[in-house]
């Protein structure tokens, strides 16, 4: 993919490919370090994915050799000192923390990471659903080396995925680790040769987009609820959710396609 020209403060690109929305981090001259503008545009891109009924899956990727070095502290520090966020209220929150005033994403997000993937980069991928990593990735949650704390979800999701001891090892030392370690810790789901990560992520996204959209969203939200609130809370919704899905046009199409031995053509209704 040819890198589009990026302004000095960086930008977030969006590209539609059928039912997919490719969201590109574009500030390669600065290792894709995030500025306030980039945060704002990322929230807008995530909101576009959720709000457009023609879009089914998001794919987050980056231009240049690296995913992101994290925050551009000189531009972000003033906001942090004032306790402000760069993403306007009402948008989908890319780190998916359920912060008051922000929406949570409902549609799936697949992430392709490569090269330097620090701090915010790790938090964005942990907030997504499926992560494909290039084998040249270098990960680090190094906030403790800058006198601050990770507040984009790393302190929550690292322990959830890898256990408390493994989370403490990387959170408290701010050390650098590679794709093999990230795979061992369940931070990423697949490791591929550098340069193939976006293609592999797109393949996964296309496979998801081919399924029934309502069922995909319901399945994702059920799994997320089980993780965040426990299995019993998720199970309480099974009967009602399944009844709604079973009465959808897509469920009827699923039965027809099975009987007729053909690929289903789902519409999201």
C-alpha cells in the first residue's frame, strides 16, 4: 500500500473496501506518534465504522515501518495535565474503556501491527478483537519510564490476557519484548512475516464480514460481557438475544442457504 502524504501533526486515513473500513495511522516521519489531531480523527473513524450500516468490520493498520511509538508527549502532555481527552465526547472510544460520555464499539476490529508498537499501540490492539503481528514487532508499555501510568487499558487487559505476574513483568519494568512473547501472552493472535501482516488481517476481516452481521455483533458483545461482568451476566441474555436473532431475515437466509447448499447472502436485517 502506497503511503499517502501526511501533515506534520499526522492524520488518520479511512478507506472502504466493500464491507471493510481500513483505518490507517499516518505519521511515519515520527514513528506514527499520536497527536491530538490523530486522536480526534481516530475517534471519528471508529464512530464511522459503528454508524454506517454498510460497514461490518474495521481493520486498523499503520503506514511506514512502524505501528506507533505511542503518544507524542510534547503535544499530549498539556491535555493530560488538565485531565482532558483529545477525542470529542459522543464518539466511539478507540480504547473501549466505557468512559462516561463516550460510546463503546459494537462491530469487530482487526489490527495489523508491525515494527515499533509502544504504549498506546499495545492498548489499541488489546482493545480490539483480533491482532495480527509482524515478526519484527517490538512491544513496550514504558509509561513508568516517563513518570506516568498507562491509562488506555493496559493495566486491565494485560493481566486479563496473561495473568498478573506476566503483566507486572512488562508494566513495571517497561521492557521491550517481541512478537513471540506477545503471542505467548495472548496479546496477539497470529504472527506472520513482516510485510504480510495487513494482508493477513484483511483475510480475517473478510471472513468475519461474510458472516451474518447481527449474529457477529451479538456474539462479540456476549463474549465481552462474559469477560467484563462474568459468565452468569452473559448467560442471562442468551434467550432474549437468540430469539431476536432467530427472527431476523439473516437467520432465515441461513436456513435457506443450508437447505440449498450454497453460500449465504446476509444483509444485516
